[in-house]
């Protein structure tokens, strides 16, 4: 059986250089994300259970909160119980917090050991259950500082002060304008984070460098890098030794002796102890005339005698395993097998060192206001999720952001454009008759003008289609089906003439396997005389079929605020909610005027008997909220008007 041809030495050298360069690139520390004014710890701690009455919540930041910072505390029933805030006395942090600042194009670390508290007064504790604390401030460098932490109270109920009423204030407009203007990618995702317990102040509060004497990577990280580099250097030395010519007259370990001058080949005729096939000018294995390759007989592994009496390898045979792969020089010790072992060993060494270094640096991750847990891993206790780009998620999903229509951390209302993120919603019909059931068909077209067909399943469906009238009536939540050519279709009935907005809420799978969530919107018309329906007044109660639905909470511009929904079969008996599309409810919020769209997902489990959402209102104005839930296999929708001024 023929052996594979040898690899030229320049290829080996190039491969080695490539691997070493890759090692440098891989093992170089990842660029830290900037974070400033981070919440380092709190009392009570995020996710803690408290059994004694709480009169104030202390939030310790790495610098003083802005004078116009905004804080809320929400009780289990959704009512606010905060009663103003003040500065407290600074105190040493349980663990230092490292933050990074971009200086002259380079991230420079700074460690903070002092916490500056904002003391938020608690008016009273009206119930046992989960309390939520939200904050919005501005760091000294202009970054927004926002987030939410929770704790559970199991102590006695306390009465409200005489004459006290729950606050309904919104953040200072100047603060909102400043946070929107100075939004950065570091604080831009509006992902609130909190410590899991007092011993771990926060995912954002990175431990200091380990035994380095400076703010660089810790000892374990350097150990990992050193291991990879040392092994790589050792393997490189091994290759050099294997390529060294064997000594004259010494056995090579393969039962033969090398010629004294291995680079020199005899030019005269020679006799061999094996029959060797005819050669052409192309060398061993070269094609014969006519393009066909002649069969070759592999030479013996023994020494071949030449006419001058010297011993050398059979030059007319195929290259032997111990022929130099770098230069084809007899007597060299590197073979294809050796090269394979070398490359495999180097890759294993680099990956091992890289993994060890990354594990260490993960433990020493920079402080950010938006801590990122491992993909798919559970979030820290007391932590809630992101609120951007029309998709707002609870803690169960882990903090993350969506590219959507924008890149700021301010919550966005999407669906106001037909194109975003390189994709366009292309309807095949733009109108239909009133009261007639017709198939609504559309495609999602990419920049290549081809219909997209790779969609990720999110909440049990690859695409959610929302339809609502321009007067915020006629809400429908539908799930089209896609044909192989990328055309979506769904039966649609619109009873009243007028203008409608159709939203496609989906996540495409890009060529590199990543998911890109998007919300696209397009107008749809039902011809006829249109009489707009007046937006109902804001109320906390709604009826959905046989069920009464109550909404509690204070939606707040730019601040992640808890909103609770409770469904009752009668005044004394809560309804038995069932999961619908992977959750106990879904909340779609549409803004009056431009029909900006926000889709909010709840906590994965009921919280104190309610479906709890974390809503970040994009702006002041009037909204219509549509709360979908399922009981006994049937889906119902509670509709609410929300005024935010």
C-alpha cells in the first residue's frame, strides 16, 4: 500500500507559526466591558429572605448616586412602598469591585473598596412575598446605571403611616434625557443585576487579581497561559530534534545506517535488493506518459547497497517514514506520523492552557452593570433580565440583549419599521374585505432578496404574528405556518374597516448559527367607513371571558418596574393558570400614535400567585397592554390602558 507523500518543511514551519500566532491571539485576555457606578451590594441582599421588618433598603454603589437618581420599592401586590431616599455613610465593601475605563483606546482597570449607599426608605410592609427595588442613576462619566434587585419578606405585616399614599412619580426628565444621550454599549442593555448573597456582592463585583500585585489577570490565568506556551515551546524543540540529521555511522533505531553525507546522492548506477518500478522525470509516483501513474514497488526498510559501496536509502522507492518531512533529507527523524502527533499535541496543549486561563479569567471578570452568566445557565438569585429592542425577558432567561432596531439600553418600542437588522417584512396582500376570512401571506426577505427560511423556535413557535388596529382595538395573536419557499400564511378575519398594524415577531438563524431576534411591522387596510374606537380609560381591572383580571404596578419610563397580573374565576378563587407558549402569560404593549411594540415575557413561575412581568416603558404616553393567559386549554386576553406621564 502506498504511503502518503511527505509534507514540505516550509509547510511545517508555517503551520508551527500559525499555531503559535493563534495561541497568542486565543490566550490574550478578552477586552473587558466598561462599567461605572456599579451596584456592588445591598442590604437586604438580592435574593435574600428577610423575617424582620425592614425600614430601609441600602444600595451600595461604587460611587455616589446622582442627586436626581430614581428609586422605587414595589410590594408583592404591585403597589409602591418607597418613601424617598437619601445618601448614607460610605462603608468598606465585602469584596472589592473592579471597573474598567476606556482611556486612549485601552481599557484601564480601577478597583473600588468603598460602597456609597443610597438609602431608600420603606413606608410599610403590606404583605409577605417578593419585594422589588428598581434604580436609575447616572455615573460620573455619563453612563446610565440601572437595574432591579429583589428580596423576599416573611415577617409580620406593618401598617402604612397615617395619611401616606403610594408614590406615582416618574424619573426626572433631565435624568432620562441624560441617560439616553450618554448610553453606551457597556451599560446599554438595561440588564439589572444584583448580588446573590452577602458573600458574593454581585456578578459585576469581580474579585481582585490573585497574587499579581496589580490589576491584571490572576495567578491561575497566567498559569494557564504559561502551561500552553511552555508545552508549545517544548514541542517545537522536539520537532527540531527530530529534524536533526542522524550521526554518521550510528544506528538510527530502524535497523539501518545513514550515509555519511545524507544530502549527497550517488549519480552512478546502483543495484538494489528490491525491484523498483520505472521512474519518470517527475520522481517517485509521478505520472507516466499519457497521464497514467505507473505502479511502484515499495523499497525494503533495509539498507540498499550502491555501486560505490556506500549504504543509502533506496532513492527510487517511496519516501520512508523517517525521511525528513521538512526537506526530504534522508536521515532526518520527522515523519508524517511524528508531525501528526506534534500537531495534535500542540493543539491539545494550547486548548488546555486556553481553557485554564479562561476559567481563571472568568472568575476575575471585570465589573459591569450587566453581568452575563454562562449561556443557558440560571441567573443569579434576585436578578432580573433585559429590557431592550421590543423584547423584555424575566430572570429565567438570563440577561441578554437583542440587536433589533437599535443599540441603546433604553427600552425600545419596535415594529415601527418594515425593515430592520437586514430583513424586510414583505406582505403579499395589503388589504382585505371586512368580515371575510382570508389568508394573510407574507415573507421575511434578507438583503439577498431571498426569503429567509431558517427561524428559531421561541416560546414554542418560530414566528408570532400580532395584529392590532390603529386605534389599538381588534388585537389578535396568531401563529402562521411557513411553506418550503419561505412564504408564511395564516387565516385572518378583520371585522371592522380601518387601518391595522401587522407585526412579525421572530428570530432568524444566521449563517454562523446565531439567533437574531427582530420585530417588523407593516400596515394593512380594510376598506370602508371607519369609526375609530376611543381608547378606554386607565383601569386596574379588566374582564376576559369569564375571568376577572387585575393589574398592579407602576410602569416607569426608563426603569425596569414589576407589573403583576392576577386572574380570578370569582372574587374569592384564583383561576388555575396553565402554561401558554412556554410561560404563564405573555404581555404585548403597543404605544398610541406610532404603534411602537413591546413584547414582555414573565417570570418562569408564578410569584405570590401572580404573573409577574418586568416592564421598561420606552417613553411617556398612552399604551394599550394585552395580557394573554390560558385556563382549561383556552386562551383569553385581558386588555388595559396604561397612562405614563
